[in-house]
C-alpha cells in the first residue's frame, strides 16, 4: 500500500478494535492495514461512526487494541504480536462450529422433505406417508387427489410443511457463509504474514516457513472448495423460495405434481451440497488440527508428536481387536458391495500377518494402513499416512511462534522504550474546548508534556537555543548569559513561549485560561501542546471540525507550515473530503471500520472507484447554485451494490499503481475494464 519507494514510518497491520455494550461485542475496526510514509500526510475520511477517530486513538495507545499490531519505525508500539497458533485455533473453532451447523441443516432439511412428501402422497397419489417409519399406505374410503387446473394453491399451504425447518436450513447455511468469509480473511492474513517471513527474521529456517505455507495452502484450498458448496446450497435455497412463491401465484402451476417435481429436484441438490460440505468440513478440521500442531510452542510439541505417532503405530492387541470386530460385522451382512468384499479380504489377510508378529507395538505401514481403515469404520482416513509422516518431520523444527517472540523485529517494548516512542507521537484532539483543562492556565497546559519528559528542556541543545535567544535580545545594562548559569525553569519557559508564538499567540496569553479564547485560538493552544514535545508523528483528529470556516484555513496552513518546518508525519482525520484534499498526500476512505479505498489525493478525486467514495464526493457542495441544483447525487446502498459479497469475498486490491479498492472478483474485473 505504498505510493512510492519511501520507507513506511508507521505501519498498521490487521488492526481490530471492539466495543462492548449490554453484554454484546461490537467490532468497530475490522482488520485495517495501511502504511504512513515518513513526512507524508495520510487523510482518513468517512461518515460519523465509520471508525476514523478510533483508528487514530488505537495508534496512539488511547484505545485498547483487540487484535493486530502497530509499528513505528519497524518497532512494535501497540497491539499484540502475531500468533500463528492462536490464529489456527480460531480457524479450527470456526470450522468445527460450521460442521455442526451443516449437520444440523441436513437434519432440518430431511424433516422438511418428509413433511413435503407427506403432502405429496396425500394430494397427488391419495396415500398416507408415515414420517417416522417412512411407510406408505393407500388411503381407504376417501379421495384427496387434487386434479390438474384446480385451485390447489388455495387448499394447500406451503407453510404447513414444517416451514420453520426450511427457515432453519436457510439460516444455518447463511451463517456458515458469513463464518467462511471470516475464516478466509483470517487464513489470508496468516498466509500473508508467513510468506517470506524468513527474509525479515533470519532465525526462521526457510524449510520451516515453506512447511507451514504448504499445510496452510492445503487447508485454504479445502476452505475455498467448501465455500463453493455452501454458495451453491444457498443459491438452491433461494430457488426453493422462488418455487414456493410461484406456488402461491394463480396460474403458475396447473399441475400439483409438476410443483412437487420441481421442489424435490431442488431439495435433492441442496441435500447433496450439504452432505459434500459436511465431509469437506471434516477433512478441513483434521488438516487444521495439523496446522495447530505445526504452529504449537516447543513446550507442547511432545504432546502433539504423541498424538500423531498414535496414528501410525498401534499395539498388537489394538489391531487384532479392531480387525476382528470389523470382520465379524462385514461377515454377518447379507449383501456386500465389491468394496466391502475387498475390505473383508484385506482385514482377514492382515489379521493373519499380525498374529504371527512377535512385536507388541507394530509400525509396519501396510498393517497400519489397513488398521486405520478398520478403525475408521471401513472408510478412508481423512489424513493420509504420508501427511502424518511429513508432519512429524516438521514438528522436529523449531516453533515459529517462539522464534517470532524472540526476534528483535517483533519484540514488545519495555516501559523505558515505550516512553521514548510516546514522546515521538502526539495527538491534536477534535474538540478544543473539551480537550483543554479549564482550571489550568495556557502556560501550564502547553508545559504539561515537558513535565513528564524533562529531558526535552534539560539538554544542551535546548540550553544553547535559550542562551542564543537571551544574548540576542539583551537590553541596555544586561550582562550576557553563559551556559553554566542557565536555569532549567527558564529554558522550559522559553520553549513554551517559542511554540506559543509559532502558533500565532502572544506571550501575555500564557497566564490566561481556555475559556478566555475563541475556538480557533483554543485549537492553536492544542496544536502548541502537541508540538512543544517535538514529535515526529502527529494524529490530527478532526482539528478543524469545531471551527468557523474563516478560521479553518488558518489552522490548515499552520499544520502544513509545521510539517515542512519540523518534518512531521501526519494522520489527518476529517469528514470533509475537500479539506483533506488540501492537506493530505494520500487519502483512505473508511466505511463501517474498513478501508474501502486508498489512493493519492488527486487520483482519488479524479478517478474515484468505490461507490461509497463516489457518494462522499457528490456530497461536496458546489459554489455555483445552478450547478449544485443540476448535480447528480449518488446514494450508497451497500446491500444493492454489493449483493454478491456473501458468495464472493471482497479483497483490498490494487487496480492501478497506488490505487487500492475493496472489491470482489466481479467488481475487480469491472474496474480493470474501465
């Protein structure tokens, strides 16, 4: 996300902030990523409640970070260290929940299908279908058959066929689709982090990196496969709803049999997709357990090795007992498939081999492979033998999370180093009246930071500046000042007075209180309070929103002046795109806690790509009333514009160099064509 070759000064990675209200958790910031280059101004724009201020506060350490990391000059200053094991456990938890959902949907779908069959047999074939036993009997002495062309849609209500069961199916599949989007994002975050990690942390073996990438990519392929199955199931669910609506439309179905044929055909497809998804979820779960093992800490490695060793070794007693049970069950079946006959023969031959083996613990692959089939109820094991052997080899390598935690690149700062980084970062708050203490004089407010960081005025550079100023402004009869006679309190007062004059206020203002100033003057005091600390990075949180139009330009010019003078890096938060264009080098547009577009300021105005950005731009009033009246305003309706996001997950992609947009495949292709 860099617009040029400069090194990023501030990096925000996968930032997530949550709020709690009435026992519920609300995700205010949803995995935001961006860089701020040294000396640039990045504008954050969006409506009220979009998360702009929350991002700024999280970077400053005012707002607790739920997940993600903030870096300043490649040093971790906020958030949490990336933890692969924790991310893998989250994915496993979500996968297991989705498997429960899909299994529940199969049960509900079966109940709905049985209810529909009961209605079909009664009104089409005049038969009684028993839901519990699946028995079908002729109905005696009464004819319920509805003839073609009759008003059967009035006599039969589709709501009678366990409609709640079908609504449950829809809700469960829909819930899985939403969960899959979260899993895919988490998986991509994990892959993005691991990829080429060894180049940043030399202690990480390239073989270890590649082994994790291989396992994670295998899981990702399976996740995308089950996403397709869930997409198809949901599309068929929508078809069922359409068939049910058509049933209620007079004249659409002249034959009740035709209606049920259409319904049963689609229900069969839903059932097929759900069953396939259930099997795939089981495989994903097994694969993900291997990912959890591979990313586990060194302390828990022995436990993981024992678990997977148990898959490729077994005692003689275990194997004999399992094979005898399966042989007995298969032998007692009246009819056997070709596969069952082959398995029975394989079990019998293997049992004979095992009985003559003297070892108590058996590791021979051919025996173990057959044993695993028998243990899995005559089904192929979801994890291949080779995969387990490969995993056990990988588990001999160091734990990647342990290496990351010990690396200099990801080390958490101690109290002393955090203090140094805090000195480099300052914030200008939105409301100048609320952010200033009315009980403190202006001199105390500006000097408060210096009290916490006395080294800012107790140093040779500050003393030298004060001595130079003093000697250049000597009055008649005054003696020049030498370095050894300088008082720290005088240096501190000099720094406060200097920055006060820089922001356009007078020395007599030092003894006044905030309520004695206008809104623009209060904001200047807030700017002085931030800049007296000589920061390198400033978060300006809507510094002009509470000001009159006549004063806004003064404050903006002041901020640009100080950026050039002190080589400052800004994050500038605002509602107004036209204001941000004036001061920002690049602009990030935020909607509901996500960055939807990021580009250079002029590029964003000349070529807006995201519908939300277009709606914000059309909201900027034109100076000519005639043009304003004829201007076409764009209303942003996400449900209408992004109708397929539940099927096709959006990604933050680069359309043109330096211009990023949150878009799915359909939107990406459309934007590339333009």
